[in-house]
C-alpha cells in the first residue's frame, strides 16, 4: 500500500523571509496519528498548507508530495488534478473556517460539495438523505441541537466540532489539522483531540495535527515529527521525547513546547525537571 503522505526534499521559502522548510522528507503510513510540533515559526503551517495543495513549494526545487500514492505537487508545481486528490483531505484550522452567516448544517453539508454535480453545488441544493448524514455527523460530535443555528452563534469549541463534522461528511481519508486547539478552553480542547482520535481509530483516518505543546502530543499521538527552523529535528515515538531530549533539540525554544497545555493535567514539575524520574513520568500511561 502507498504511504498516506509522502514528502521528499520539500523546500519552501517566502519572498519576505528566510527558508521556511529546508528540504524535508518523511512518510506517514495509512492509519497513523502523528503530531507535528515546533516552536512558533518552525514551519508547521507552511508544511500543512503545502500538503493540502493550497500552495506550491519553491519553483525549480526537487520537492515532491504524494497523497495516497498520487503526486499532488512536484518541482514547485501543483498537479492539474489537485481537486480530486484534495477531495479526501480534510482540513481543520485554528480559526475553524466556517461561513459565519450560514447555518451550522449548511457548513457541514459543504463537506459533500466535492462529490455532488456542479448544478447542485451552485444551487446549494441538498437531498434529505444528505441532510440526514450531516445531522448524524453533528450528533456524533455532540452538537446536533445546533444544526439550524447560524455558525457565528456557536462557541469556539462548538465551531471546531462543526468543522470536524464537515470533515466527517467529506469522508476524508486524511485529516490535516493546524493547531486545532490553540484557541479553545481545556474542555473543548479535550473534546476536539478525542474526536480526532476517534476519526483515526474508528474511521481509519490518517491524522497529522500540529500542536504547540508536547504533553498534548504525548497524550494523543503515538508518533511526533518535530520541526525547528524548517528542519525535521526528530521523527519517532512521542513517548521518547523527554524534556531533556527536547532541550537538546531546541535549546531555549524547548520551553515553548514544554509549557503546560490546558488539555492535560500533566504536573508542571515533571515537565520542567530533567531528572530520569521526571522523564519516566512523561510516559504515555502516566500523563492522564
Ligand atoms: N505568508 C508568509 N509570508 C512570508 N513569510 C511567511 C509567511 N508564512 C510564514 N512565513 C514565515 O515562514 C516561517 C514558518 O512559518 P509558519 O507559519 O509555517 O510557522 P509555524 O510553525 O506554523 O508557526 P506558529 O506556531 O506561529 O503558527 C516563519 O519564519 C514565518 O515568518
Ligand atoms: Mg502555524
């Protein structure tokens, strides 16, 4: 089976800044749930934007990205058939990206647009069974009662759950989430991470989620890819990322990643200590 995500020599620089991604390569297999961590400016959003085909890599570079075995961009050119590759890639953003003035239900139904005929897309005409699927997805994420409200009336946590429902209706095989919990309170953050985990474990989605804090990655993601200044500095089991290793990899930037996140009850002393006992307290089983 082809990797779900295959990245080779991916290079991106923006006109106004130095290199954002420095020729990185990695593979993610179908069914993995992977955290993408790194301090601010390390290249997480840039990588996710490139993977979603929203942006090309550097022109003339040997960069290439394949999704489910299909090349979506190479040498800085996005493939002509990107729309069909993108159909099964669900995107979740920190700021939810719902259309505020539309109902929650219509926002979720938008996840289906890629498989509807053009005239129905243009008319926004949905059949009853399609609406039923969208309501079921909203119930699954726990906000079925909000289906007919305007999206703008939902709390941040509810909006993010609606965005996840849209991805479910899309029948996404790969979910790319860019700091989906960065704007949320602890309880909403927990729910969102648990829904992503459920999509991974029950629906078999491959999930790549960027996070600011290592303790959230430890709790939910077996594997972590860590970026620093556009390079991969670690790619392996999340449980092996001890505070000491993070400090070796990141120096002072490690503090940003070791800051206690709102989603776990990880004890602050265990994350700031560098003793071997403290390292063992970062094992998966002890984080809850
Ligand atoms: N549109 C842009 N134009 C110019 N430079 C950019 C743009 N987007 C990102 N950059 C630069 O590219 C580098 C990587 O940025 P990126 O947004 O990918 O980092 P990040 O890891 O997502 O950071 P954060 O945790 O703050 O979201 C940074 O140096 C940033 O300033
Ligand atoms: Mg970002």
